[in-house]
């Protein structure tokens, strides 16, 4: 059992090893974060003032960079005044893990700062709704069109050249236009997610559909399947598991457009929460909110993966995952 | 030394059988069939002036070197490929596109992975508007015939190659086609499974009203199965000879060493692997040098 045992090309790992590695893939970055946060000599470029001494602008808990602190310390020594004391610290934008975990909890328990503000869970719910509608609308157009384009060359030739062009246009560029057309509330946000997802979706799904083994269609035809029935009885069931997998990946892309989308018009949802917290330098809350998005996204994907296995018991590749 | 023409000798029983076959109506007729593939690199004549007839309940094998157009021929007959000239008639109707009258079994199984074995076999009937109940009864019958009644609810990926091909055969036959077209159906199977499948296919053929056109490149398989063997030659694909197999029926594996079998095989070998140097016409790039560079130690000999 040497090290080489771990590096066999494309080998199947035992499920214990797989789980262990999955845990490690999360533990490694967390460990790194802990090291940087709790071990003083790794980074800690700032000093956190615990006693201002006679430095007139120092305050308790103020962060100053090391050079300034040393300068002031020398000044006070020369002048024979009371010396300030401080301990090494990281900049404000890198809170320690425990602070973020704490914020993660308190974010849900603290009421919003302003009277008309939203709780964190309300902000999240807004975001989820925007994603949901954006992805649903995109899929309602993109999936059928993609399947048709992958099946019939005529559809592919008619739509794909333009889509190929349009997908290079950055979705956020349509922000102002979307606001002008759809108002300042959820409309333009949903539109940005649709624009960001739809064009990729059509192309990806058309490609997946084209990958369906043509001999299956030939077999169906020799069994007396009419051309019209081929789509419904062979193409669609044949590509369904791959289509489902594509949708999972595309949903991830839709999430990446969320932040830009929510900045358009009146900012809302989790993005509003994040920008608010950042403005007051509550970076622990910012991290907590970002973490939240990650957790929601990942659990959503895991749920869909699990569901996929149940839905397509005949799909070999999915069942191996 | 035996006579080269021994393969033409037929016992009275065999001759009588062939006379009887020729009495039956012609199901498939191919007249002056041509197939030219037009590609960016130019034209390839895959088939040239192919003529033959197949009678009802006849078992015809097509054999020939790689690239002689066997697959092209059967795909044209299945309606999956167009042809450039001549005629292909099924029951005197020109073949135009695929239909259930011409069932096909492919080398690559082509089962629908999302359907269970039972649903796969039922597919053709459902596409042609049979009710679930009628179809179900038919299908169960067929699954029993191919010995898969225990696997009705299995998915294709859970089956072995031989089992998959049995499903494919049942799936084609449940439609009651006039002719069953098979393109190297057992090519991917191991020798043992293959032998079993051959006997099984003969058994099925004996018991139902079906005409079979079977492509293979295995000489033994062709002789074992066929009434007649259509021998094609390559570049361009032309009919070289149509051989009436003189091995009596019912066939069994012991006949592999019978004189008729060996004579027929000798003839096929002479046709397909002629002794002259026409060989390199098939594969222009491959020639084995007479002297090779030695990559091992002089003392390290294997012979
Ligand atoms: N789609 C195609 N486009 C162009 N040329 C083709 C096409 N299909 C076949 N050919 C050519 O036609 C000839 C006959 O091919 P075909 O597949 O019918 O041979 P085959 O007898 O089935 O060969 P094998 O025994 O290897 O299966 C070959 O020279 C091949 O290169
Ligand atoms: Mg072939």
C-alpha cells in the first residue's frame, strides 16, 4: 500500500476513501483559513489597539497598520508619554472562522437594522424566488428549443447561428434596458438571469440531444416508428438523463448571475443584505451570507443528483457517481 | 486431392429441398442495385449491379471481405440508406424508407436503455397502435421463445451481450416482419455464446414464418446457417457467386467436419481469400515487411 496506490488513473475508490476525500476537500480550505486567522506570524499585517495610551487618535479596538503603530510607539517613547498597547490582527475584511460562524447564527436571530429592512431569511427567500422564476422561464423556452435544434437540422440552422452570437453579449449589459422595459422590481432581475442562462442552455441541450446514438433512431424506424413519433418516443426519453444533468449544471450558472441581477433596479435579496453589511464593515455577516449561497446551491445540487438516481434507474453513468 | 467443384454436389434430399424453396414466392428481389457514396474526397462505389432473389422462409447469408458493401446492402434493404440505381423490391413493392415489414437486428444491439426488456420488445407493437393488453400477450410469448422470461423487468445494461441480442431478435420478430435483416448480429459475442445463438436462431427460424437475410464474415457461421450464401467481392461490391449450401438440414454442430461442409468452406475461402496478390487491394496501407528490426536481445528467443 504505497502512495502510488492513490494515484491510479481513473480508478474507482472505495466509498470510505471517497467520503474521506470529500470531507478533506472542505477541511483543507477551512484549515488554511484557521491558520491564517489564529496563528499570528503567518499574516496579521495590522495591530489592534487595546490601550490607546497618549496617542490622541488611537481608540480601543482600532486597527492600525504595523508601520504606523511602530512610529507612534517611538514618538511616545521619545516624548516620555504613556505608551499604547496592541496585538497583531488581520484586516477587517478577513474575519476569523469563529466570528463568521457566530454571524451565521446571529444573522438569523438579529432583526433588521432599519424598520423597513428585511431579515436574512427574507432576503434569501427573495433571491431564491428570482432564481426560480428566471430558471423556469429560461428552461420553458430553452429545453424544448434545444431538443428540437438537436433533433431537426432545420431548427438548428435557423436558430443556432444567432444564438451563438447572442451568447457572447454579457447579460449584465442588458440591465438598464431591462429596467426601462420591466420596471425596477423583480422583472429586470429575472430577465437578466434568463438572458444569462437561456442562450447557453439552448446550445448545451442541442448538443446533448445530438449525442444520442443515431442507431437507436434507426432501430426505432425499422420497428415501424413514424417520423413524428420518433421525437416523443425515442429522442426525448433517450436524452432525458443527460438533459437532467445539463439542467443541474445550468442551474449553477443561473446562480452566478444572481448577484449582478439583484444589483439592477432597487437592489434586493441576498445581494442587498451583503452590500448593506459591507457598508457597515460587518464582514463576518458578508461571509456568512456568501456561505449561505454556497450551502443552498450545493444542497440543491445534491438533492437533484439524488433525485436523478431515483428518476433514471437505467442510466449507468449516473448510478456510478 | 478432392475436386474443387465438390461443393456443388447435392444429395437428393438437399436437391429436393432447394426445388421446394424455389417453388415458394419471391419475397425480396434486388435488380441491378448500385450504391455510390459521394463524399468530399470523391465517389466510392460501394455496390455495383447486385442481383438476387430471396424466397419465402429462405435463410440467406451474405459474406465478403471487409468493405465490400455488406452493411450498405442490408441498410438499403432496411430502408435506412438510399440507393443510386437499380431496384430493390419487397413483395414486388419498391423499398422506400424503413418500415415494420423489414425488421433489422444490428451488431450493436441498439436496445432502448430506458425501457425494460419487456417494454423493449413491446416497442414496435405500441408504435403501431396495438393496445397494451394485446401487445402484452404477444410479448410474453416471444420472451418465452427466446428464453428471457426471467428477465422481463431487467434493463438492457443488466444483460449480457447474448441476452441483449436475443431481446433485439424478439423485438424485431414480434412485429411479424416479412423479412428479418441481420448485420453481423453475433459479431461481438464470444465463441461459445455465438454458437448457442446460432442454434437458437435456427430453432426460431424453423418454427415461425420468417425469411432471414444474415450478414457475417465468419465462413463457418454462414455455412451452418444458410440455405444459400451470397458471396460479394470488394471494390466495387459485386456478387461473385451465389452458393447453394449442400449441407443437409436439420443442421447440427457435428456437421462442421462433414465433407459437404468442408467442400463449401474450401470454396468460400478460395473466393474470399484468393491465393493471388489481389489481397492488397483491400487494404493498400498494410503490408508486413519480410525482415523486421529486432528489438530484443539476440539470445532472447521465443522460437
Ligand atoms: N456513409 C458512408 N460514406 C462514405 N462511404 C461509405 C459510407 N459507408 C460506407 N462507405 C464505403 O462503402 C464501402 C462499403 O462499406 P460497408 O460498410 O457497406 O462495408 P462492409 O462490407 O459492411 O464492411 P465490414 O465487413 O467492415 O462491416 C466502403 O468502402 C466504405 O468506405
Ligand atoms: Mg459492415
